């Protein structure tokens, strides 16, 4: 095997395309803690990348016998990487990740230690148990909290030391709990769908994950009215027949749930369009974006979210035009929430309609890539639109690499 082939094998083992979903955890954690990213945030990012890569190597080492049957092309069963080398890499990367976090302070080191323990417990024992999705969700939540702890400590280190710095890190952790919880919910859903990706998924699991995606999009996009504005079935929008299986779902059980979560408002001549209704708020706008996700994919989701915001929060757009940070936050939040819903929602809908292995694997891949816009939406929600827009720039890079190296 040539050197280039060896590098390709390691890139595949470490899921290099999925690595782009990792830095946003620490950056979203810093935003949630209410501080600007700094040098210690960079240490948290480095720690996260090491621990994530360690988990990927350990995962393939632990699953080498199963992969020899179900995925013989993977680096270890195909003979391109020796099992011992993968295990050694997992150990070295884990040590490096904890060491980098320790450079940011004692509390980040403690969080990184808990994260490393969760990763090893998942790969070596919990993955194939009912606790598997919860363990993976805990790992991703801890990764965001690692960024919050490191960045909070950095913010206070110039003015305080010792117990005061540790207290600031603790306060940052508490402020970041909500964002960590939302990231954990998404991770739980993706992990639950992935448990049967090689044999074919379960429609109910994909639908539940899709429902969770809709809720998270609403929460991160600032559209609380979406969940409240559930229209009667007779007045919900009907997609044109050319949308095929999506239109076939309209008016039936699963669709009722999805339209309710999307907050479809009455669209008839007598529909209430007064200020404050779901159709004339950022929430109603986001609902339109979610409907476009099902019909038109990524571009439709982003455009729908912004169009909804334009229709329902003109004051926010005027504030943006005047240079107001709150307006930028509203626009960034709506755009990132729409992008998240599109990236995760469309493949999940396809997997619910046809839970074949290829479509289930595509849904899992979409869920992994959707981590980036979700992190961006969380950053915008916390008042850091600049971080959100910077993270959005990673989306096309991750998508391009995913065509060459599978993130799953």
C-alpha cells in the first residue's frame, strides 16, 4: 500500500468529513456561555477533535468483526489498517485530547475526562444496548460544555485566578446547559436512526427523529409560535401532486404530526393574518421554511426561513438595515435554523417513507452534517451571529468531503 493509500485509509477510519462537525461544539459552547472565543476556546477545539477522532478509531476497532461481515470495505476488515494500530491511535488521541483540555484549566480537564470516559464506554460496551443513543447524546453535550468551560475560564483569567476563574467556568457551564441539551437531543435522534442503517431502518424512528428536528428548528430559530399554531387538518396546505410521496402523506397520520410540528397556519381566504399570528411572526415564517424543506430541500429551507422572517419580523430586518445587532441575530438565527431543518429533515423524511439501508444511511449522514447548522443556530440564539455565519461556511466543505469519505 502506497503512502497516499495509507493516508486515505486513515482519513476513512477517522471520518475526516465528519471532523468538520466538531469545532462548532466548542464555539457554540463559548457563545452559550456569553463569552468571545479565545485561545482557550482553540484548546477546547483541539481537544474535541482529538477525542472525536479517538472515538472513530476505537469504534472501528471494537466493531471489526461485525464490519468484516456487514462492511468489509472499511479500513480494518479490508486489511489497510491493523487493529492494533487503530487501538493505539485511539489511546494516543484520547491522551492528547485530555492534555489539551488540561492546558485550558482544571474544570475543562474534568469535562474532557468525562467526555473521554463516555466515548470509551459507548464504543466498548454501550453502543449495542438501549443506553447507546443516550451515551452518544451525553458525549456530544459534554463536548459543547467543554467549550463553555474553557472559554469561560479564559474570560476571567485576566482579572482573576484560582477559585474565581473556576467559578466563572462553572457559571459558563450552567449558562450552556440549554444549548448542550438541544445538541444532545439531535445526537440522540441521529444515533437512534443509525442503529439499523446496514439492515434498514424503522419508519417510526425516522419520523420521531424528523419531529425532533422540527422542534429544534423552531426553538433555535426563535419561532415559539410555531408549536402553538396547529391548524385543523382541512386547512393545512396541500403539496402539489408532482411532489409524489410527500404529497401522498398529506392528510394522514404521520403528516398530521409533521404539519402540527411545522405549525402550518390556515392558508384560505379567511385565514387570520393579523400581527401576532403564526403566519405573521418569525415562527410562522419558519413554518413555511419547514414546509419548503419537505418539498424543495436546502435552498428552499433557507429561503423559506428568511422569507418567513421578512413577512413576520419586518422590524428585525429594519433594525438589521440600520446596523442593529439584534436584527443580525434574528436573520442569522432564522437562516441557520432553516439550513438545519433542510439538511437533517429531507433525508429523514425519505428514510421514513422508504427505510431501505441506502436511504437510512443517507439520513444518518445528513444528520451528522446537520450538526454544523445546528451549532450555528445555537450560536446565533445565544447572541453570536458572527460565530454562526463563520460556522455556516463549513457546511459546503463538509458536504464536498462527504462525497469522497463517508461520515458514517
